[in-house]
C-alpha cells in the first residue's frame, strides 16, 4: 500500500514531455503506434551548398566587371593614342608654317636691305644700298639677334668663278698674286700658297694660255671664288630682257675685249641663271673691283702683264629700269696679257 501510494505520488509529480525527441520521423511526417518515428533520421539540407552558388555567382559578376573595365581602359588608350598622334601631326604642321613664315620674313628683310632706287638730281642714276632699318613690327623680329651677321654670308654677293687666263709672249714662269681687301676666299683651283694676306700661284705659262704647276699638271686657267663685302656699283649699266641676254653678252663682252673662247665660257656659265628673268640689270665693275681684290701677274724676267678684268654685277628685275649706259675702251693684246672674268649676283 505504501508502495502504491509511493508510486502514485511519484507518478503525479513527474510528467514526461511528449515528443521532446523524435528520432524516427517518416519522410511524410507520420508516426507509428508507439508515437515514435520508424524511419531513419534525415538531416536538413547543408547550408554550404547555397554559399558556394553565391560565391560562384559573385565571381562571375566580378569577372564581368573586370572584362568591362579592361575594355574601357583599352578604348581610353586608343583614344589617348589617337589624340597624341593628332597633336604631333598638328605640331609638325605648325612648325612647318612657322618655318615658312620665317623664310618669308627673312626674304622680306633681304629685299628691304638691298634695293635699287632711281634718284633724280638733274640726271637719273641707279644706286645700290643697304637698308639697316629692320621692321620692329615684324612678329619674328628679335632685337637680340644681329641681323648684319650671317655665318653663311647670304646677305653678301659672291664673286663667282673669276677665272684667270695668262698669255705670255714666250713660255715662261709666272707669279700670280691676288689679295682680298674686302672679302673671304671660298675656293681656289689649283691651290695657291699664302704670302701674308696674299694668295700666290707660281705657274709655267705658254703663249696659248696653257698652264702647268710644279708637278707638271696642266690647267686652262686659274680659278678662285670669294665672298665680296664691297657693294657693287650700279651708277651705269644696262637693263636687258632675259630672252635677249645671250646676244647682249656676246656683243658686249667682245666689245670689252674677250675672245670668242673666253666670252663663250662666260655665257654658258651665267646664261642659265639669267635668261628666264623678265629683265637683268647689269653693270660691269671697274676701279671699285680692282681696289677690293687687286691682281698682279709678273713673269720670271720681271715683266708685269697688262690685265683685263671683267666683273659683271647683275640683278634680276621684274620691270625695265632706266640706267645710264656704260661705254668701254676695249683691250689691246700686245705683249704679256692676262684676262680675268667673273660675276656676282645681287639678290
């Protein structure tokens, strides 16, 4: 009895929790007659499967973003390269335009600096002068540049191809002495020796004009060319149509005293540069040329040659220019004679 009461008391004090643990749940959620699940326990779907899919999706998204960024960067590089190329091309064009403008400016200054002007003072004459007044309004004018100095001597005419023919009466040794008082030598053939500021050739000369140096090399004449700083004189001369220049030179050079062989060589040298001009203003230089570059030729016996020097200063002209004509005395070749011809173009 006591036991029954004891069990009854225990039963009333302890009530088991229903369905606190159900290890054998059916897949369809049913229960057996004992209230417990008969089938094996099936765990829930792992959360890791969902996490991997999310990571893969995120990586694909990041990959797309990176590809798009690379494409954009590539397009930007192409655009930058195109802009840079255009800038370089434009820079070359601007430099070319600046060079052309500078060349035009230099030509304009040269034309201002050397002009031929008619002056009337009872008689018309032509003078050549240097104008040192440069335009300060020129955008390319540099006040710190000495425009009077040109290392290539562009502003000065060159005494081009003076050639010296030597005609002794008999075969003899000769000494040729040329001094430049107002110029710089550019070229000589054959090479002379220097005696202070004088160029000296020692040659063997024959009556027909043939020359030999000490080594026996034969020459037809002596050649020299120099920058001439002295201004040519145009107070007298001729204005000749370009198409008439050949005939004018042939007639005038013969009148001055050149032989056909000499004046033909003169003409073939200068005519290509003169025949296509509208007009050529021509003046044969005289005492001023002798003072600028004196020449003396002496034979071994001390005889000094008679020298004929023909230096033609000329300038192309668009229009006819009135100028007082020159006249010539001619040249008689008696005894020991020397003939020199050359020219200088005034630009």
